[in-house]
């Protein structure tokens, strides 16, 4: 397979695509050396990264199996999850907001999106672009996925109450928001994100490996939220699909885990922590 050369992003970071030596027909997107996305071109329904499989289970459960959905992706990466939705829920209407046009070009050259897919890409900062979306998207999104990283960190301006307030009006009455964050010792960033979501949504859950939730190792934490509590009745089924081990926090356990963390505002927002050297 002939792959395109690396691309320099507006941030100065370098994005490149490599073949996965262990999975035939699969590619890995790296930004500044950090693995950002994995796509299996032979089987787009195969989600390699653990955190993506957890999000994939949410995608599987929010509606009847195979039924099309309307989804908004904040952060494009290699379009792994849009490809997954198209493969498992054909006919879905999807939009992707991605800051880095050079990244989109790199990915499209290496792994073009399916021609039949209804996936529109909007170029720009996620927060700025949220305020410019067509009125027809208001109240229409079954799913909003927030997976925004600049290199290995989530920028501060997409972690605050003011940011999430822009997402709420886009959701259908039983729409779901999924947020991917990465954190380590103390889980201060992840707990702050959970506190922020509980301020805006009546139903919130947190899912990750037990050791990650305890702050004993760096890893991904998935947060799931909805403006409708019945919309998350399927939450107990999430853990059954793995990856294992896994733990889900809701209700009192979630409150205890959040502990003293407070909702994040623009005035005190900070980026997610730098991953420890060699964690990837």
C-alpha cells in the first residue's frame, strides 16, 4: 500500500498514517507520535482501540440495531467512528467538525470515505463551528461524540460548561452525548468533566477500567450523558460487551467519585494532562 507523506498541521504538529503490522488492511493515524485513530479498511465495524469499542457499544444501543441515526462528531481523526456508524447503521446522516484541513486531506487520500455514506465534513474549531451550524440541526441529533485532541491533550476551551451549553440545543429529546477524555493520577480533569456534565444533564455515567478510575494509571475515560433519564435505560448492558475489566459509575457512586471536583467554566478551564512518557 502506498501511503501519503506526513502532513504538518496548523499547530505545527505532524500527522502521519502507518500500516498496522499486526492487523492486515488496517491503518493507524499518529499525531506528534501519539496514536489518534485506527481504521480497519477491510472491516470498518472492527474497533481496535479500547475506548472506541466502549463508544461503539453506545452507538449500538442508543437505537434499534441497524436503524439509521443522526450523529455529530466533534473531532474527526481518521473518521473511525463515522465509518463504524455507516457500517453498522447504513443510511445514517453524519457531520464531522475537524479543525485541521491538512489532517482531513491526509486521511481522505490514504483511506477515502465510503461513497455511499452521508458524511459531511465541516472545517473549523469545534466550539466556534457549533455556533454556526444550520438551524435544521437543532433538536435533531441522536448522538454527539466529543473526541477532541490537539496532539495528546484536550484543549481547555472545549472542556467548559460554556462549551457543552452549545451542544445541548442540538440534541433530540432523547439524544446522547459521549465524551472521551484521557487522564491519570487523581483523575482531576476527568472528574471535572463529569461534574460539568452533571450540571447540565440529569443522566450521566462514567465508564473506564477500574485502575484508571482509581487514578492508578493513565487511560481513557468515557462519559455518557443525556437530557432524558429514560434515554439511558440501556446503560447496564454497556459493560457486557467489554472490553474487560470495566466499571461504570452512576448515581451515588458517580457523586462519590466526583467528590470535590467542580464544574469547569471558561475562567478556570485547563487542558487535559500530558500523558506520561511511553504510555502509548
